[in-house]
């Protein structure tokens, strides 16, 4: 049922405008089509759709809805209407507008954060005015509004460690606000990182410092590039990140798409532009440089020790002085966690989830989700998006099978990081551990659909590793990653089992179905890889998922082990407002590795807020955050 609300003076917002697939121009069209005008005219009770001027309408969001309860899958639009423009171009609409208006409610907005609006303006101005003076003027104009220029003569020195989304966005904000920023990244720039990942996939040569987790753009670069987030799709901060990505080359449709995604191929170009912009701002970017230690005096950061990332001995560390350090190292930098422990930095174990990665032929998922419409997918070039899915099973008291094998009753089993048209990839950072994840290219045109199926774990599960203090969750991960490497037999071969055999708890004896994982799979019994209560919860939940997605359990579905790095196993404790560590002055833990974000967008948003908070602490910025 279409909803109409007054968005602001002179603008109405239509939501839930549904167009059946057969009438819609398709997933790649974000303009105003005649079928969309028909749907709007119906909502306005205006008799002739073709008389409504297209210019009066703007598409704000377009999503695809293929729920089974619908007669036919449909595209669902949110559209804004400029009332003045409509009445100028079609005065006969007046009667219909005036009849409806008194019945309409208004959209309630969260108050906008001024700092973020300013950041967007800075970026707009810089990108629109490519030439020196204009660029400077544009930035000066903004700075004069909210930023403390008197302090610019002595610029505070900030080290941002890690060039994932959180580190990049923190660097952007801090350098825009006048800090002297050094961005330190143990991995390589995307060009060299691409070669290193190629060598891993083709020759099994894992570079411990440049791989799927480490390098420019962080863990999100060789990923599916899904930009969905649970922190509020329409919030200013999320929009700021999205708009910034568009400035750096992402397709503008990500602002409209209900489930935006980029894909690795696009992310690489965006990151190059991002880098160029930071360099223009004066950011000193040091790739292949690893943070080895913090230099702390009287509980205050005074600098860091770094070395060439390839120097395993760490004996040639160089000391560098900084006023503050933003720690944006992601959740695979276990050496950094260990180092923080030695400095008594406040950290606590955090819940996360572990499990397996399931892979199906994409065609099968298309059929399950779309039935006869599956033919329209055409390897990502068709009218409808490549099908995805999201499943969740709460393990609750009424659930006999699971209750019998779980000590606590608050777990859930769910699909995570689903990659339609993607491939399973190795996310280990050293050869004695084995863990996997999924990635895709922008078209999502591979023959496979993969997703993690994971079960939540918490401190109860980490009890056998309690000797490691706050790092007990890290040890839990490591234990099962080592087990997976052993069961796989080495060389990054992944233990795998057909879903049907996993449900029967028996080793697959016939040959396994093909996998997208390039380094090979080995028939195994995955029940041996993870604690029994987890494999039982997986077994039970997969059976339930098959009821929701009939055909999910099939001979071609293959499980791969193990998926362990779904989010950070620790939280580095920080002050809520200042973003500063509660134990070390001048240390700013940020992003996923610090346990304050999960996913590309939320990590970027955390980086933005941390950037503003630190700038405020350094007297570079006076506004509210
Ligand atoms: P990271 O991106 O992990 O970046 C941390 C950076 O710090 C790394 O580049 C690392 O090299 C560097 N670093 C670490 N230690 C040091 C040190 N000592 N010295 C110097 N540098 C250091 N999320 C989504 O939202 N959508 C997806 O589709 C998606 N797909 C994914 C696919 C894969 C294969 C993986 C691995 C992750 C995926 N994620 C996805 C998760 C997402 O990538 C992360 O949530 C996000 O990148 C976290 O950002 P971050 O900045 O906190 O840390």
C-alpha cells in the first residue's frame, strides 16, 4: 500500500510504490518510467498518468522484492514530488493535491548533524573545483565557518594506523580539518596488492602482510562491497560515506539502490582516487610499513615504533613522534592486540559468530527465490538482480534439538555476508591458520552463490582459553583456524563436505561438487572442526532454512570450513564522547578491529566520528559531534 507524507515545505514523499517486474524497465534503471507514473497517479487519484510531468518526480530509492507471498516479484520505489513544479507543468493536478494534502502526515527527521553537512560540502567543493586556488578557496570557506584556523600554524601530528574504511575516513576528516596526518599501512597499495593476491590464488604464495585482509582499503577491498548497514540507511553519516564514495568514482546509483554493492573491480578504482585526494591534502601515506609498538609515557602516547612490514624480526623499528594515534587496524591484526595487552590497554572479550561457508550454484538460488523469473537474471546483465538470501534461526527454549546440545539458550544461527555471483576466498594471514570469506565483482556474474552460516559465540565458549585474558576470543578463533588448516592437509586446501553428508554427520565418499574456491577443497567431516554444540546448531538450522528456501539442501550444496572472522573478538574500550582509549591518552581505537563497527559502512562512519572527536580534542574543530 503506497504511503504519502509531506517531506518538507513543497515536497511530498511517496513510499512503497510497487511496479511488477514485467512492467518495470529493470534493475539498472533509476529514472521515472511510465509504469512508475501510473503507480503515482493511482496514489494521487489523478486520472491520466501520462499527463503527470516526469520532471516533477525524483527517485529516492529502488528495491527489489521477490517475497513468495507476492503474485509476481516487484520493484518498490520511494519517490519525491516537487509540488510547485507539478502544478506549474500540470495545473489540473491542483484539485487532487488540495484534496489529499490535509490528510497527510509529515516525515519525522532526526536532527541533522552540522559537522557532517560541512564535510559533505567540503567534499562537494573539492571535487567540483579541481584547480588549485578555487579548491583552496572552497576549503577555506568551509573552514572559516566551523574550524579553528588560528591553530593551523602549528599543526598537530596524527598517525592513523590502517587504511581500511575506518582509517581512510578518519584520515580524510583529520586532514581536511588541518591535522598533519601520516597514514601507516602494513599492506601494499591496491596495484601491488592485486599482484600479491594473484600470486596467492595462482601459486599459493601467501604474503603475510599483503593479502585479502591487509593492504590498501583493508579487508573490504577484495570483497563483495555490499554497502548495506544496520546503522540506519538514511542517516547523515551513512549518506556522507556513500556520497564520498560517489565522489571518488562509485556509481551514483548506490545512493538509490535498496541493496547497494560495489564489487572488487569498482573498489580498486575508488581507492586509487581516495588515495590521490589524501595525498593532495598532504597526507603522508606509508605502505608496507607496520606498527610494531606504541611509545607511551605516563599513560600518554608520545609516538610509535614502525618497521618495514617484511622485516619479520621487527629489530629495525624506527621511532616516530605523534600527538595522537588512531588505531584502525581491523580484526586480523592479532599482533597489535598482543602489543596492546602489554601496555595494559583496556580491552574486553566480545561476542562474535563462527561457522561454515555454504555454496550453491547461483542458478539454483535464482530459481528458489524467483521461480520462473530466474531466466531474467542472465549472469547479472538481466532485468532483475542476481538473487540473494538472508536466513536466521533463533535458538530458543522451545527448540528441543538445539536445547539438548546448548548450555545457554540465547544463540542464533544466521546467514552472513552472502555473496551472490561470487567466490569463496582465503582470508588467512599466515599459513598455519585457515579461514575463509566471500567476494564478488560488480556484475556478480560467477556461477556460484556463497554465504557464511554462523552461530553466535560468547565468553562461555572461550572459557578453555581464559588464560589469554581479554584475548580469549582471539585464541578461540586461532584454535579452530589451526584445526581447519590441519584437516585441509595444508597448502590452503579447505576442508569441505556436502550439505547432505553434513546433516547425516558422515564423511563425503563420492566426489565433491565443484567449488569456486581456487586453492582446492578436501572431503572432510566438518563436525570435527568446530565444537559439537555449534555443528549441531548448524545442522538443525540448515534443516530449518530448507523449509524457507526449498531446495537449499541439495546434492550440489557444499560447506567449507571455517568462517571465524565475522567480527572482532575483542572491544578496545574508549570514552563514548571523546573516542579516546580509557587507559592511554592520545590513543583512538576505531573501526571493526576495535569492536566498534562491523562492515564497510559502519567502519567508515566510526572513522568519521573519531576524526571529528580527535580534531576537537586537538582544538582543530569547535562544533558538536
Ligand atoms: P580493515 O578494513 O580490516 O582495515 C584494517 C587495516 O589495518 C588493514 O588494511 C591492515 O593491513 C592494517 N593494519 C593492521 N595492522 C597494522 C599494523 N600493525 N600496522 C599498519 N597497518 C596495519 N563488509 C561489508 O560491509 N560488505 C561486504 O561485502 C564485505 N565483504 C567482505 C569480504 C571479505 C573477504 C572480508 C575479509 C571482509 C568483508 N567485509 C564486508 C567486512 C569489511 O571488510 C570490514 O568490516 C571492514 O573492512 C572493516 O574496516 P576497518 O577499517 O575497521 O578495518
